[in-house]
C-alpha cells in the first residue's frame, strides 16, 4: 500500500529546534505528502475490477489484501535510507439497490482499511531518526455515498463517483509512523470498462484533494491516481497486464510550525504487473503482482495483492 513515513520531533527549546531543522532537511529531500501519512488508498487498488460496470442489485462484501516490500526513493530515484514491510487489508461493503439516478445505475459503499507497517531507517537519516518501528492500526475510512454506472452500448460501461475519507486513522506528528491523517479527503473519480469478447479492459482515474490537518496546519497536495487492467478470458480464468500511475499535482502547504515550517517534495510512482481473475461460484477472486518501475519521493517496490468479492444479500 504506498505509505510514506517520516518521524517528526516537535520543536521544544533550542535543542529540539536544531533536531527539527535536520529532520526538515531530510524530509524535504526524501518524501512527499505530509510526513508519516499514507496515501488515501494504495495505488493500484482497483486493478482487475470492471470499474465501469455495477454488479447486479444486492449487498456485497469485498476484501483487498496486499503485501508490499518497499523502500524509500528520493527526488533522484536513489535509496533514501528507509525500508518498509507493509500489509494492508481493506474490507468493503457495497450496496446496489437496483435504482437509477441521472440515468445511471446507483451504488454506495464504505471501506474500512487496516494497516500494518514495519519500518527500518538508516543513513542518510540523522542518528536520532534511525532504527526500527512498527504499527498496526485503522486507516482513514472511505465513504462513497454515490457511484453511478452507465451502459454506453452492450458490453461498454462508464462510471463516476465521489468518495469521502474521514480522519479515523492513527495520527501522531511526533511518531515515525501514522496510518492516517487528521484531515478529510474528497475524491471524485471516473471509470471505463470494455467487457466484450472475454475482455476486461478497464481504466480508473481518481483525484484526491485534502483539507488542512487540524493538528499541524499542514495541507497535503492534490494527487491523481490512474489504475489500468487488460485481462482476457483464457481456459476458465482471466489473465493480463495491470498497472498504475500516481502523481502529486500540487505542492504541499505548511501554515504551522510543525516540520520546521517546511513542506515535502512532490511524489510520483508507476508500476507494471500481471493480474489473474477467476470465479468460484458466486465468489470472484483476483490476484495481482506489481512492481514499481518509477519512484520519486515515496516508498514502493514489489507488491502481491489478493482480492475477492462475494454477494451477502439479495437485491430489491
């Protein structure tokens, strides 16, 4: 899951101020988004999903679990002195009532993320920030009150929706790891799926904009995330390339005294991989393996994803 972690020491006296200055130097050259706060969703979160089309009416349960061995890369793509082992699980409940809104099929959902992060730091981090730490906690909960799907023609679908991320994660500006930020995030998104001739060719684009962190007066910059899938039915399952691209588009703003008044550099990452999907009765299982081929000012590496979706209630 793309978690960017940076420990911060609040300024208390001249000694703490000096440590903060060193910390700020390393944070501005090593990471993006507010220090220690993960991205709203792990990049690649909708790979393998026919994102443009809604399922039949009913209540559904979905689980997405990822295992990620990653390392921090700086603005030049060089190792930044930090490695992470990340396990993230997102439990999602999807409601499809079978009604229409503005000509599109309506659904709503809520996502509950749980994050485990084991982190190790070495040089070029300064000595006070080196060492190992770990945390398991809830992330920022996603609430999607409206998501619509339109069938443009048989087998071709388009979707649009809005997600709201609440500040429910564990946030501590003085800790090395947080699992969420003390701010709200709004994310409009659009999707397209080509579901003909055994293909699931889908693209999903989501934009993330954040409010100011009420604890630190820091505002993380806006981000764009694009997830791609091109899976083809072969012998009872689907297989094909998957990938994602995530880029921070606007700069962070720091209106407070945390982090020495500095801001992080913009981050960007891109990954390629392969995906497999198979149905087991009513259950659809999806397995993806991705590797970040481009990293700047963020943590990334090789990630294994296991997702499944199943109905848990009848429609209207």
